[in-house]
C-alpha cells in the first residue's frame, strides 16, 4: 500500500497540509527508517546512536507528509489521557468573570507538576 492510501486525506484550511491518513508507518517509510526509530525520534527519546542525518530525515518526512500524532492512539499506549476534571457548583457556572476565576492558581500548579497537555 502506498502512502496515505488507507484513508482519504483532508486538507487543513490554514496550512494546506494533509493530516488524516498519515501514520507513523508512512513517515518511517518516507524517511527509510524503522517505525521504532521514527517513533523515538518524534518523541524525543532517541539514543545517541541515532545520527543527526537520520533525525533530520524523520523530521523532514513528518513535515512533508503533514504528520500529526493521534492523541487517541497515544492515550491507549501510554494510559494517560491528559485531561483534567473540575467540579463547579452547576453546569451554567461561568469559569471566568471579569476580575474573578474559579481556580486562579490551577494553570501554574499544573505547569509546576509537569502537566503539559499540548506536548
């Protein structure tokens, strides 16, 4: 099967890059490396034995194909969903009002505890 043949690709309206259907296997094939190597490079867990040329090839292939990690797949593998629950008095309760926040220290506290959901 060729690249991106499994699912029809859609185009991002802001960047024009194709996102749907591009898998880690596609990136690895494009960079001519194993899936494990591509995964380690993209997750920043590559050993000192991975050359700079290999890292560059993987990052360029990912950019060229418009690869974006699948958050659902990552949650299944890691067991982490990177979600936070917040209990408020009732459903219609506004979380931010001028000069008032329900949990003003929450973002700083989460950052301090190394919770970075966008990464």
